[in-house]
C-alpha cells in the first residue's frame, strides 16, 4: 500500500530532524577531538592517516555491493533480505582478506609506506560493513533516525576514547585506526539490536540476479563518488608529499563540517522518500531548494572566513590550509545538491545514469587535478573541484534528470532566491575578515552578521516554505481525524 503524501512527508521530516541533530552533535564532538589531535599530531602524521583512511573509505563504499539501496526501495524487503545479507557478508569478508594481504603494497604504491599497518587494521571495517547491510537498510527504510543517532553517539564515544588513549600511549596513526575499528564493532551490534533483525543467511537464486543488476551500478557509482572525494589525496601525496596532504586534509575536514551534516540528512531521507512519493519535478525542486538554502550560505561564509577560522581553531601553523578551504567550502555546497540528484535517480530505478555521471566526473577531475596540483599546489587542487562541478557535473546531472521527466528550469527557479540572499551575507563575512585584525572577532562578527543578514533578506522565501510545511502537517492531522 502506498503511503499518503502528508504521512510520508511527516515521517521523512521527523527522520531528517533526527538525522540533522545526530550529525550536528557528532560533528561538534568530532571538531573538538580533531582540534586535540591537530595539536598532538604533526601534518605528516595527518597525511599518513589520510592515506590509510582514503583506502578504507573507497573500499567500504562497495563492501555491500549497493545492496542496501535495493533493500530500502524494495516492495518485498523480507523476501530479499537473507540473500542480501549473504552477499554483503561474503563481499565484506573477501575485501578484508585481500586488503590485509596487500596493505603494504597499497601503501607503497600511494607513496606512504608508513600507512601500511593502519590500512591493514582499517580493512576489518569492510567485513563489519558487509555484515550490517540488512539492519542498516531497515533502519533507513523506516526513517529510524533516532535510533541511528544513538548508534552514532556510541560510535563516537568508543572511537574517541580508544583513539585518545592509544595516541597518548604513543601508537600515533595506528591508534586512530584501532579506535575506528573498535567503534564500528559496537555500532554494528547496536544496528542489529535497534532494527530487530535476526541474522539470516541464504541464497535465493531467483533474487540474486535482479538484486545485483540494480545494486552493482550503485556500488560502482558509490565507488566512483568516494574516489572523487579521495582522488585528490592520492594525487597530492604523489605530487606534493604527505605534509602538503596534511594541510589539504585539514581544510577538507573543516569544509565537511556543515556539508557532511547536510549530506547525511539528505542521504538518510532522499531514497526512502523519493521511492514512495508520486511527486516528481515539484518534489525534487522543493527538496533541492531547502537544502541549497542551507548549503550555499554555510559553504560561502566558511570560504570567506577560512583564514581567521583556521587560526582560531587550529593555530597559525595550519594557515597554509586557508586558501584550500575557501575553494572546498563552495564545492561542498554543490555536493549536497548532487547527493539529492543521485538519490532521486536511484529512487526512480535509474542507477546507470548516476554511474555515467560519476565516471565522467572522475576522469575529468583526475586530469584536472594532476595539472592543477603541479602548477598551483594544494590551492589548485581545491579550485579544480569547483570548476569541474560547475562546468561539467551540473550540466551532466541536468541531462540525467531530463530522462526522469524533471524540468531543470523548475529546480533553478526554486533555488534562485536563496542564492540571491547569500550574496549580501557573504559580503558581511568578507568585510569582517578584511577590517577586523583579531581573528576571533572576525569569526564571531562575520559569522553572526552573515546569518542575520541572510535571514533578513531571505525571510519572505523562508516564511513561505514554513507555511507549506505546516500546511502539510495540518493535512495529515485532518486525514487522521
């Protein structure tokens, strides 16, 4: 039975609210831990761990073969769940074994032999990810973001505790890797508990082919997506060295504070929401407009205040990362919108267009990254992301969405007003950076001033969207009565 639009919207809204709370709380906690580690570890150590984490991040995206997405959108999840669980566990176990065996060779290939032991340890997260495909998908399918919040909190507490203890004992980068694995063991167990899933493993041959036919293109697209996020690390460590990579990774981490939070909210509700709503272009344009209204000012203000922010939070030794942060802040805003486009296409069963967009993206980015890094160092690497996203990927997604019956002009029209409102807000942030020499005052005045100006200019648009949400809730109450 298809859910009514108001009921589905309400569940998605509650899920988004819990997902937002989760990411904000955990990002703030991660910020504090990151500040501590940045003052304990050197840029070179950050770079070594970044290499190991790059390998793990790329591989974990394909550990479940894209199976969780099919389970989220399926009309008969109970039927395919045992097959999905078996395939996920097998994939994760094989990838863990291969990565452990080749960790030293991978580290040497990436130009950072010291990352080998950390890569081997982090590889155990692959089998854990494969084992939890079913409970993770069921939690997402039911919009159980409150439970995912508790999972995230437990993951953070365990990871932070183990990491800080081991780093204090002198394990350095290896302590970070062990902390990550320890946390995932705990979070995996909690996912099974909250999803009320008893592990069942069997292969239904009638299910395998359609499940893999849908899931493998998603797994490939996810692999390419994460490769896009990490190919710059690989190029930088080969061209500029681990120390330069340390500065770049710090900038990337800062740019991901608001963007990862928004992207997490988007990913948590977009696939289950778009899979069950009959609202096509209008539903997509509304979601994009709201996400863009948060992502653009966050990324633009972050870029405007990049130097004083880094100096206040991490210290002067990290200031070479400021120009990179200016570029990556803007790029992060676009990434949020691209995540929505991908979720919409997945929900419509169009996984292959997303895969082709990711292939084009990766090829163009790698070529541009090599030339830009050689010519302009880490600053060039940052700005290549922005140029490729605007010139190549935005038009590519517009073409892909057209095949799903979406008029891209509708999306542009919906996102116009937040774009206009962000301009004076960024002007306030830039003025604070230029005229206030004290970095603390520059961050406080520029940040709060930008928020106030943005809300004042964008209030008519914001008020209209708030009324629309309230109208949907009143409809739900009326239907219930």
